[in-house]
């Protein structure tokens, strides 16, 4: 039987998530340039060379978008603020238009009965700070802390929860070692520093927010199930290395003050000097943890690879999304229970992102997306089972409310429960939107 709100604990939050650069239209309202603008302007980095200058024009259409959340019966909205919209140079002079926009946005959520769930950083580093090394520069922790105080002055008194950083693995490893996201580096030294400094910035933000009397503070980490291709010691070690880099690095540092040995095998020679002295700052207690989950990957050893980590991905056999990601709800159950048992105990958990991309088309004014409807129900089933197995799960935010700028995929991949025509900016709720509306009806 399909799950509904009544199958989840009292007070369980249902919502949807977005990110500033992906929907707002960064070309509007006096926002400063970001490293995503320059990354997208470089041939071959983003499909079609597309950027977030217009995106979904949420900057002008935010009231309509908040109405969609309200009309679906959502309890909360997970949104992010853009550092470069608030501080166009990353430091120094404020952008009054940017501050005013977020002020209106939060008031609009509250007027519609939506709890604002605020993410401070969702990947758009101001260009002037990127020029100084961005996440590879230790000073980034102070720069970020200053921005956090500025935006907290503007809206911190009205938000329900605050997350410091979204998906630090993407901020650091995907962007500085694999080079697939801005700033597009493939440099192990840069990656090692970014992997550490992103956590240091998180700790700095937590420290400053606590000093300002804020609570309900957390971070959003992404997890992907790492499965060995076989039972050989080499394949088991390959999966353990991938798991250490992707899944254990950040949560282990925050909760235990250490980094996994399998990841340090590659990163240790390149870590910033004295990194051990930062662990006390990184270990600031969390009030909650956000869990982003989409898929699994299968790993085999690659002894012929010239450099660490000497692993390779092996194709799986499950159905995939438009992104080519296998649909594996069991992985979500694994992480929710694994986190509770090994890292966070009874700390409140939120599934802050989970969703699928699909090649959605409007036909006769409607979008029928049965695969997404099934995806949502199967992952809700994994969440429900995890609650029964002891995970203190308090909410679920579908990714995403709107089709949007999907980073290096440009506007090609559609994750939304609301279709966006990027030429006309017409919003069309999909069948999955209606399903969620019915599912969470009180």
C-alpha cells in the first residue's frame, strides 16, 4: 500500500528543496559573479555552455513558487542563499537588493505557513574569493564566517533550521580532484586542502552562530552506497576506499575528530600543515544532520591505474534515472541506520535531498511521470523501515521543487515535481506533485 503522512511520526516534516544559483537567475538583482559563471563560460565544462543567469527566474517569480509549496500542503521549504548575491565581492560592501530579496522570501514562507530551512552555501563561491584560491585557501573559513553573520543579521531570527554547507564532497572532491564542478580542478593537493577547509568553514560558521544564540544548526552531507564488485580482498578494499572518501570523511571528522585511514592514504602528503589542530573547531556539536541520497556505485580494484585511489566503477544491473544513476532505495535505509548506529545516535536526521531526473514532457497541458512516483514511494518505504529500525528521522525534502539548472548538465536533466518551460517560465505541476499533495494531506 502507498505510504501517507499517517505512516510517519507526528511532527514529521514534508517539504521540497531548491538551491539559489539553480533557480533564482543570478543575472538579476545585483548579484556578483561566481566561479560557476566562469566555469560555465569555459568550453566543455557545461552542456551547451549554459549558466544560471536566468535559470527559473525565481528572483521575480518567488511568490508563485512559494504558492506551489503551500498548495501542495508542504510543511517546510529548504532553500539556500547565495553568498555572491549578498556580498558581490565575497567580502566588504553588501548588496541591499540581495538582502531585501531574502528578507521578502523568508517572510513569504512564513505567511504561507512554511518553515524556512536555510542552507548557507550551495556551491556558488564569489569570483573574487575564488581568485584567491577559494576552498584551497585556509582564509576561506573566516570569509565564510563573515558572510554567515551578514545573512544571519538579515534573516536568522525567522528561519526554522540552518545548514552550514550542502554536500561538502561535491564542494571539495568532485570540484577539485575530479574536476567535474567549479572550479574544475584535477589536483590532489587542492582537493586535500578543500576537503579539510570546507569542514573548517563549517566549524567556524557553527561557532559564530552559537555565539549569536542560534540553535537548530546542522550540515547537509551526501552519501552514495559503495558496493564491491566482488568478494576479492582487492575489490573490498576498493569499495572501502570509495566509501571513506565519499561517505566517512566528513561525518567521521565532525563526530570523531579523525579522518578515515583509507582516504588519508592518498590525501595525507597533501594536507595543510597543522590540520590536526583544527579538529576541535570541526567537531562542533550538531543539532541535526541532513542526509542527501540518490544512488549506489559498484567498485573494483584497478591495479593498473597510475595513481591513487586505483579504483574503477563497474556498471550495475538496476533501472537507472535520466542521470544514469541506479535506483537503489536500500542504500537510503542503510545510511539512515548506519549513521544512527555508528556516528550520531539519536540525533535528528532529515532526508534533505532525494529525487530522480527524468526526460519529462508536457503533453496536453500535463506531465505524467510514473517512474518518479514509484521512486518516491520506494524511498519513502526505505525511510519508514529505517524509522522502525531506530533512526530518528524527522523529515523528507524532495529534490527538487522545480526543474532547474542542473550544474554541469545544464538544463538537460529534470528533477522537479514542477515542470519549467525555460523559454516561457511557465510552471506545470507534474503527476508526482499531485501524488505528494495527496500523500501528505493532513
